[in-house]
C-alpha cells in the first residue's frame, strides 16, 4: 500500500496500527496522522529499534493492508 493511501485512510487504519504497536500511545497515533517517518521515529524511541528496522516495520504494515 502506498504511503499516500495510508495517510489518506489514517482514521480507518489507526486501529490496526494501535493493535500492532500497542506500546505506543493514542497521542502518538493522533499526531502521526499517517506520517510514516514520524511513526517510524516513534517506534525507534519506544522499542529501541534501529531506523532501518522501524521503517521496515512501517512498510510491512502498509503491505499487509492490501
């Protein structure tokens, strides 16, 4: 799924993202508004992942939505 599609459908996809990354707060998802770079940064902070892993997680999440 294209990052623009994720951003455009964020309200519907937010629940799925929250289920996947439950350690992130509602506020993080509200601010993210589908911004994949912001979300990856928050995953790095929360889970201690390297940037590449966090970006890969977000990309894989997008692909599972197809």
